[in-house]
C-alpha cells in the first residue's frame, strides 16, 4: 500500500527512516521510489485531501510533487541529494 502523506506522523516516520539511511549509506545520492504510488488512495483519504487543499496543491499529483520536495529538503539537510526515476515527474 501507499503511505498517507497527509498524516504528520507518517512524515515524521519518513524523516526518521531517512536519518537512519544517511547514517548507514555514505553516498551523496539517495534513491527514492514514488513512481508506483496509487493515487486513488490519496484521492480517497481525508487527511491527504486536507493537505492538498491547505497547500493549494490542486490534486494528488500535486501532493506527490509536494511529498517529493519535502523528502528532498529532508535529505538536503543531511548533505544528500534525492535521485529517482523520471516517471516520478509524470504524476497526474
């Protein structure tokens, strides 16, 4: 299944996982998935829809871009860069 990006506890979990990853792997690049996200999950989630509305993201594609940018900022704080397949940018 897909993580609920609208749930703040989920974002805190992602941050703690990333902090663990950067301690384990010295690479300056960290690969992120995301191209497999099932957007219907976020479309039907009240927490995700609240985040879309509050940040004027437009739709779940905007929510995906928002979550990718959030993760990229988290990694940047640790001197790392996010890398992903280009189809992550093809979100609807």
